[in-house]
C-alpha cells in the first residue's frame, strides 16, 4: 500500500526538481518519490534507521 506525504520545498529546489523530472519525461511527484525511496534505502543500508519494533509474543 502506498502513502501520501505533503512537503513544502523552497522555490529553487522545486525548480531544479521540475527541470530534472522534465528531462526524464516524468512527473515531479514521481521523481520525488523515487529520490526519497533511494535515500531511505541508503540510510537503511548504512544502519541509520532503527529496526521496526518487534511485535509482542503471542501466547
């Protein structure tokens, strides 16, 4: 399942992101989602994200 996130970006960052997305023929939101996904994967691989809490044991 996908989740929606709303972010506010400085104009210069959005303009650069828009140019980048246009150069790839994709929507800004799609490129932003891809960039975030790759950043989270990298942080996870580097051990910067704690593991999810373990679920309670079932009795």
